[in-house]
C-alpha cells in the first residue's frame, strides 16, 4: 500500500469513560511518531468540532500532558451526541466535512466512541469513498456499556467494572453495621445491555456483593422482585440488590417510569418519586417493613480514573495506537476490536471489523451466563469479566489529589495559513 | 499509679467511617501487647453487645486479619445507635453493664464514636466511679462529620474528605464534556456541621471543584441560591454546586423537606420529589432552562477505604493505641484528642480531654473561614484541611479487588467459665 501523507484528526464522541483519553493518548503519541503524518489534530466536541472547524493542534501540547491523558477521565477534547443524517437525505454536513478535510489535508480520521459514534464514523468513511477523497477512517471502540458488536470487550468497561465492584464491596461493609438489617438498592448504568450491572457479580464472587442482580436482558417482573427481596430479607436481614437503570417490564416499559404514575403516598402523606433506585425503594417500602436505602452510582461510575483497571487503560492506549498503525499501513473503513485467545490465561490482541458491521448494533449478555431465576450471574460471566479489571491504574497525585492533564488547546485554525 | 490487671472491652458506635476499624486495630494490637491486660474483647454492636453479653475474644483472631482492619471500612464488630438513659432516671442498663464487667473482670472500657457515643462513654465512666468499680474508661474519637469538640480534627474525616475531593475532581471532568453546559448539584453528608461539604473546596483549590458551596453553618436562602447559580450559568455554562444535606432556611427548616410540599409538577405533569439534591434540581429546573443533574454521594463517601488518607488511617490507629496506653498508665474518664502544632508544617500529637466536656457538643466551621457571600471557603480552611488528606491508604488487593479483614468472631461467652 502506498504511503499517504497528510494530517490526522481524532474526535471523542458519546458518554465519558475513565479511559477515553487513554485512547486519545495512544492516537496522538503514535501519530506524532509516524513520518507520513504531517499534523495531528484533536476535534473539539467530536464531529461538531470538524463541522465548526474547531480543533486543536496536538503537536503543540507538552508531551508530559499527553502522557497524563492516560489517567485523566472523561473527554479532554469535549464530546458530542450528534447524529449525521444519511448522505442521500442531506449532504450538507458531509460536504462541509470534506471541505474541512481538504483545507487541512486531513487524510486520517479516527473516531472514538460507542454504537452511535461508529455509525458516524461509518457514514463519513462511506462518503469519502464515494466522493473519491482518499482518507483512511478508523473507529476506536469506547463504552462503559461494553455493548459494541464485533469485539470481545470495550475500553472503558474494565475500569467502570472495577469501580463498581470495589464500591459495592465497601457498601457491603457499610450496609450491615446495625443489627436491625437493611435492604440496599444499587442503581447502575446501562440502558439496554447489563454488562455494567453484571460487574456487581465480581463483588459477590469476592464475598461482599449483591444477593440479587437484575439485568435489562430479561423482562423485569415487579411482583417476582418484591417476593425475592422479601424472602431474602426475612431469612438474612441484610439484602443488597443491584439493578440496571434499563430494566423494563414485559411490555417494554422502563421500571424507572413506574414512579411517575404510581402516585405513591408515604406515611407522611407525601408523594414519593425519583429515579429507578428511589422508585424501587418506595415500592418496597409499601410492601416490606424494613430500613431500605437506594444508591445511584450516577456519573461517579464512568469517570473514576482513580480506580482504573490497568488492563483496561493499557488496552485503550493500544486501541488508539493500533488505529494509527493500521491506517498508516493502508487499512480503512474498520473499527479496531479485541480478540481474546482461548484458554485459561488472559491474552488479547487487536483485530479489525468492518465499520458497517458494527454501526448501530448492540451486544448483550448471553442468556446462558445468567442464572435460571434471572437474578444473578453464572461462572462464565466471572471468567469473562475478572481478567478485564486486573491491575491498578490511577493518576499521579499532587497533594494527594489527582493531577489530570492540562491541555493548551491551541486552535489549528489560528496556526494554519493555506 | 498502680497497675490494674483485667480485661479490655472495645465498642464501635454511630455511623461507619473508612477508619473506625483502624482505631479498633490500634486498640486490639496495643492491648494484646500490654502485660496488665488479661483479655481483649470486642463488643458486637457497641454498648448493645455489652448489655447482651455478646462480644468476641480478639486474642483468638489471626494477627494478619487484625492488621487488615486498618484498611477495612465500616464497623467490623457492628455498630449501634443506642442512647443510655440518665442513671438517675433508670439504672437498669448500668447495673447490667456493671454485672457484665464484673463477670469478665473488665477493667478497661474503650468506646469509639462521635458526639452521642462520647455521651454513652461519659455516662458509663461516671457510673462506674460512683459504683466504686475500678474501671478505666477512654473515648476514642471517630466521625466523618469532624464535629467533635476538644480535638483539632476527628479520625474518619480525612479519608472522607479525600474521597469527596477526588470524586468531585473526576465529576468536574465529566460534567463539562458537552458544549451545551450543565448544572451539577452534589449532595454531601453533614447534618449540622459543614466540614465534609467544605472538603469540596479542596477540589476547587486543585482547579477542578465546585463554583458554589453551601454549608449548614449559615441559613440557606433559596432565592439567593437560585440567583447565584443562574448568574454563573449565564456566564460560564458549566456550574458545579456542593450542598450539605443539612442546610436549613432562616426558620430552621431543612431544605430537603421543601420537596415534600412544594408539590412541584414537571412538564409531563408528574410530581417530582426526592432527597436534597433532587429537590434542588427540581426547583432549579423551574427557574433555569438548563441541563441539571443531582448526585448524592450517599454511603459511598463514608466507606471508601480504597481512597483513604494515610494521615487519617495512621492517626486513627494512634488514637486507639494511645487510648490503651493512657489507660494502662492510669488515666480514665477522658477522650483521646488531637492537637496540632503551630506553624506551616503539619505536626500532630494526642492529648486528653474530659469526657464530660466532649459529650453532646458540636464543633462547627468558624464564620471567618467562610467567604463573605456565604457560598465558599477561604484559605484558612484549605490550610486546615489539606494536611489531613495527605498520603494514600488502600486495602491490599486480591484479583485487583480489596481484601478486607475476615474476623472469626469467637464469642467470649463460649470461652469463659467463671
């Protein structure tokens, strides 16, 4: 394959993770090492930064700060949720992207994100091919949800899973200190796939985890749930339950919406409503005479770089680096994916999957990894997930608080005269 | 002072912290080293375990597990919220305690807790004196709230503060990734004293913290709050606000109760209620057209041993050890307290304060450490708090998850034949 000289642009898209910046570091550091690459740009707020010609010259950054990106959570360049229309319907955005690519001689486009972002990446890739503009396009996987198709797992998942399992082990200690018992409901992210909620099973496997786990992969039956929690409460007094924010009933209605019309009035005459955890707490309080507490891990679970998985961080960096190397070698129109070697020892390498195969698809937890009762995980899930949380990653500390990357963010448009 | 031969009993009381078990380790390890001490007992659920004659022989525990207590959060022996009546009103509990003390020849009573627990400790101490039963009584301070009187600070505070500051620095990264802006409301524990909420100022001092901080030390004015948040939002789009769960209006009413009769109906016609963070989110949503998110740190903030302060853990151990040493030397009726040396370098040593001076009192943040506008902290608070979060403490890991202490909990009653 012939050498393609030109600039790189890299964008971050979708919800933050603890390691999306680690992939950015991988892309930037590798791209800055490649002779074929003439400039390295980072788009502000993903595809929007390209449309608005707002992107930074990463070559102007201090190499130490780029290195710090590996332990800086969230999206240092800014993220976006922006769905490109189909080019057949409306070509405006595509024409603008092509214009910007030409203006800056951008020949490499790397896009880091989940399902929707791979759709963006795929559309840009196909348009450039059709327009006859030579540009190598590569998706870099990212999502705490771990639901990208075509890859064994996704960067971002291992760190979030390690945070969730560790935090639950701590809450487990806390939630049983009084002798009157307590029911604790933990709400974990994941709208359609239960991988994150399932990571609570790692805490259970370590002896300090939830008794019951409810995933969005199976329809949620409220009466069954109440009976299962109550049975355990009567038996052992302390009950911990992990629920995915995305659980739905058999009619496809989110349980978190139940609170909005249950019009439940508590003993003080107050209507009680809220998110999923507080909805379930309020429902249980009507049925079980117990101390019941809801905890929502909220944003904390996706930005906890201080409790990162070293495996996850290293693989996130690798995904970024490999995207650049594959593209420089001549590959285009792919997403970098992970393939796990068979056997008891965890080994993992990158491979390529077609962008059009990945876009807009979701990977869910196989039914056979969930127990018969639909309220817990089986050993194959533990065997799958435990290797992904191995090793500790944390930012360097200043005054015992994290020192995150500080980018200068020099706008490329202020530097380039074409 | 003459040597007093006899057994030790130690109890944990009140809300969990990341380091209450570190003080337990200090007491147990030091007591097991002392020749005068004939047995070392740990009470199940504090004073209740004494009343019910349910306590464990700590000499039967594996020394390695006792060492692991230093990094195991929450109360390994179980905690309690139990208020002893005044002995003049009802002597029942006191007679029972005396009976148990005599039966097991308990001559040393150590009680680890906050304001209420020091009240218990004080009452037991006074009763034993009055009954003429020689027993040395020592309070060991503990509270994430940091509101104990007579001590520079309290074990438990530094670790919770380090967790809060770190988590906020991470949320800060997360809460500004999209370009449309976001208001984030962080709810932090502390009913009457704002020390924990104030620790969010350490994140601000590190450049990634809240813009506004509201403490329970000052009356909370809802209109002023809305105006301050809105002004900042219009100016900078991203606003982070830390609020103490205990903020009250000028009439002494908790703001968290507002949600219960505001009967606020959202745009879908649903009544919206919840804790303080969600109450404030709902109020702001009526006034400001913005993305607004509430996060409650909940139990996570008090049991996060994985992000402990080494200074805090070491001092918690020291407090336990010194309680034993002081008592063996002949001291009684005191709480172990911390005294900070003057000067720029942090140095701290233990001292003793009378239990009756400590019981039921609260220490609040001085007004002059809070800014004029009442929505932030000044440098003297940073100078006070920053040394307390220094150094990292975390449990040893197994499979990259915490390995907490596993106690055998051998009941003393099954061993002792008297």
